[in-house]
C-alpha cells in the first residue's frame, strides 16, 4: 500500500461491514474494503474515476460499484455508519486547496468586452437597422 492513499481502518470497516448488501446475484465481488477505500479516496480528491490509483483495483469496478450502490441507496447507511465511528466532530472547509476547479471555471474568454449598457441600448438604434 502506497502512502497518501485513503484506507479504511479496522474500526471503520467494522462499522461499515454490516451495511453492505449481501443478497446480490452474479460473480463474487472484489475485496469490498479495498473498493470502498478507493471510492472514498476518489470522492475526497475529486479526480476523474479514470485517474483512480491502481492500488484500489480497476477504475471501472470502483465507478460501477459507486454508481450501482448510489442508485440503490446503500451509501446513506454506509456514510451514517462512518459518521458514528468518528470520535469527534470536525468542521471541514472546502476551498481551492481541497477541490481543484475545472479549467473553464475561471470565466469566459479574455479581452475587452465593449458592450453598451442596457439603458443606452433601449434608446439607441437597433443593430439590425444600421
């Protein structure tokens, strides 16, 4: 396990495990602890699913598990269990050091925007009649 990655500790896993769905058909699931740790890591860092570190398993497995369980409402119980596991309540501040903004989040194209004010445009001639 590499440093800097999120891994559920034994206490957290003991709280989560009873809330995992058990009656699903199909092939056996991958290691739930590893996959859930990967999901939480990706939610914390805000990166694309494709950029998930391979230590957590295939990114498609991590995304599909998150997506399926979100549609079925399993995450509500899991995160409530994790919240009960916390020893103290901590207020988190989400800012640009935590969440990376998309490159288009800074605004529109640069350059001067020479436009008439709305009040002046009402009294002036229409552009189509010039």
